[in-house]
């Protein structure tokens, strides 16, 4: 199953942050964060919470940023 992280990417830009900054806050290398946001690896619960804290994502909006399934493109 793959997830659509476009909303998360947009929020990172909107907040004036970079993937490198968010990765550091979440305790991982930028390459690791990139793998996760490109569906090559899965986010751990703790990482999701740290990213949410860094971007001020409320708990009731986590699903929209981390668990929206990617739509198959034909």
C-alpha cells in the first residue's frame, strides 16, 4: 500500500521548512526521510508525532497528511 504525501510536502514548503530540517527534528537523516516520503520505507509512530510537532499538525489531521492512500494512475 502506498500513501499520498503531497499534502505533507506542500505543508513543509508552506511553513518555509525543508525536508532536511524536518528529518533532523524527527531524528533521521534526510535520505531516510526522503525514502519514507517517497513510499520506499514506512514512517514509525514516533516519527509521525515528531513531524507533526515540527509542522504544527493537529492530531485530528494526522490521517490527511500520513494515511491518505495514493490513487493508482492509469
